[in-house]
C-alpha cells in the first residue's frame, strides 16, 4: 500500500523500504494517540487559535 | 609550546593578541599542526584551508601591529560546520548532491565573523544536510568522538563539537533543528548554545526545516560562547525570520552570581526514560546550583509528551519540501537514513502538519506558565549514553531505545518553541561526557549563559586525552 501511494507521488521504494517507513509512521501515530482522542470542541478551539495567532514562535 | 596555545580559550587569548604579545600566525600554526596530527582519526574536517588561513593570519597580524585591532575575534582561528555559505568556496552541506556547490556570497554569520577578524582553517563534518543526530556521514566518513573514537560525536554538528573538544579549532558555529548544537556538545563535553529563534541570522545557511532551524556557537567555555554570540547576533534584513531584539553584550555582562535565581525542574518528561547515570549527574548539578544560591521549583509542562511527534512531523515535512525534487530524481545520492526520512515525509498529511503546529502552540503556552514560577528550566541534554558509531538500537536502563529517535527527545522542545537553550558539560557516564541543558525565556540568552557560567566555575571544561 505504502509503495503504491509513494509511487503515485513519484517516489519508488522497495518492499523492505516500505516496511521501514511503515514502522516509522506507526511509531509517530502512537506518539500522539491521546492527542487525537481529545474532544472535538477542544480541537475547534485549537484550530481557531492557530488561525488567529499564526505559527510564529516567540512573539 | 604550540599545543599549549591551541588548548587555550578565546577569552584567554584575545588580551594577548590585543597587546601584541601573541602572533595570529603562531596561533594559527598551532591549530593547523594539531589538525594534521589528530584529525586523521577524528575526521572532524571535511575540507582544510591551511594556506588561506595563514594568509589571513598574516593580514590580521599586520592590522593589529598597525594599531587596528578589531575586537575579541581578531586573529582567532575558527572552523564552521560545512553548511554556511562562503563566497567562492566549496560548501558541501555534508552531501554528495551539493559536493561541488560554490556560493557567490557569504552567509550573514560568515560575513560578521570575517568583519570581526576571524580566521578560517576549514569546514567541518556534519550529518548529511544536518538531517540526523550521529554525524555518521556516508559521503565523507563518520566523525569520531575525541573522548572515545568508537563513539559518535552526536550531530548534526558533530564535526564542530568534536573539533572544539579536541582543540582543532577554538570555536565553531553549528545549526540546531532538533538539538544539533546541544546534542554534540553534550556528547563531546563542549558548550553549545541554541539562541532564541530569530536572534541569529540564517541567511546563507542551508535549511533543514525553516521553522525549526537555528544557528549558534559551540565552544570550550561559556565566556567563549558569549564572545561568539556577541559577534553573530543581531537583526538581518536578508533573513525573513530575523527579529529586532535589544542589543546585549553577552560577554561584558556575564555574571556568575545566581543567588535567588529560580530553577524549574520538570520531571514527567525531562527525567522520564533517562539513563540513570545521566539523570544522577544532572541531579548532582542541580544540587550544586542550589549550593550557589539558586532555588528549585517543580514545574509542569504537560504537552511535552507530544514533542517528538511534533518535531518529526514538522522537520520531515519541511525537509521533504526542500529536497522534493532530488528525492524523486536521484534518491540513490542520499545516505540511507536521510533517504528514508525524506521518503516517509511524503506520507504525512496536511492534518499531521497542522496538528504538530497546534502542539507547538500548546507547548509554548505551557512554557510561558512554567516561566511564571522559574527563571530557567534545567534538564539533561541527552536521555541516552553516547552510542557507538553505527549503533541503531541501544537501551535506557534496560528499555530498548532507537538512537535516531531518542537522541533528540530532550532537545527538540526548545526548537518547537523557539526558546533559547544551552548545554554545558556536567559529568561523565561510562567515561563519556554528560550535558546539562539550561532552557530560558525568549531572548533570555544572558540569563541561561549566567547560570551556565556559574556552573562552569565549579565544573570547567576538561580536555580529552587524544
């Protein structure tokens, strides 16, 4: 599956490389699993904050 | 005699140069001799420029003799990470693809160091495109840690920290996107400061991830870090992220009196899954800071637990854009680990990236709250003992640990938030240096340097035996 998706984006990988990428992506998903589980209302508030305040770092 | 000179700090040397008691030529020769003697093993230099350095040293000597002393870096030999543009010189960025890249102008930091009268002895090894924490460079060979040449020096500015630790240069500049100044500084026992986002210009520095990249010094003392920061900090109209911050003279204002300073300790993230010896060395250091008059407060920064996710998504997404064409057209020209991360980034969604930015915002708010209770936050720089070269898996107190993922775990929050952070040596774990990380409020570089300076008075730099 990953091989096909990447191929559509012009990136050709071997089955072994696809497996390694899949492992990496699963690790990342696990790192924020409970962030995903927050309530929809909290997400709405956060998205509003980002839209209003932008991504700037320190100001 | 020559080794004695090369082992000194800039703070020790600049008065001698100013008073014409020391020749920049003699000083440069002393460094070049050490590079010839030791760098065959350490491999901290990608390219050397001995003749140009000696010519620049002769010019500096003539200027100083004529009464035109420019300041504390005049006549001081430096070598920078091979990622900064030097006009009409080859800059490789540690890559095969850019191995013949010759910029037509200087990076702003290079321009400022040249203006300050610094001399350049060469360009230093790094993880390919600064995209990794080991400096196990497939194109230019692995850089080795001067404390144990079987070990990594950390990265991505591994050549910089290794060269500084081994006294193959007096100071260097690195870049830091997830910890790439502080990680090698901890691993090699040097001082490394990542300034606040926007304080130091990135113009002419090849980007890894533009919203996380920072430029800063790596040195053998806090005083030298302050001297370097004085030379490079300040607004640059050519860098869209540059900030008009109040001008501070870090070196002149350094103060080791930290009585009454409040040190914040965050335990849930910064002391979770950290090697026992490292944790103990850092806790001992905190006790020493208390003995110097600081107070300790426990603080909470709940969103730190998402930092690794936000860091990987942000840096890989932005790097994936920068290398978008080459990763499709010539993937075989990237090193194995860099190729994997750039390909994986093509799988990330816009939602992933936006979630990562949400987390950054929440972390910033957490830090702001923590800084209402504390002046600085102190933590380990690395959670794991320095791995061997090529080692992909290690363990932390018996728990398996992926080196590439865990080496940046404790440093990346300062990149995600843009806050300044310095790593100073604070002890040893299995004979390898341990780093103490001091994180401050935005633009509070002087405050974190002062805490580092106070600590350095009781725990100065130690030279590795080569």
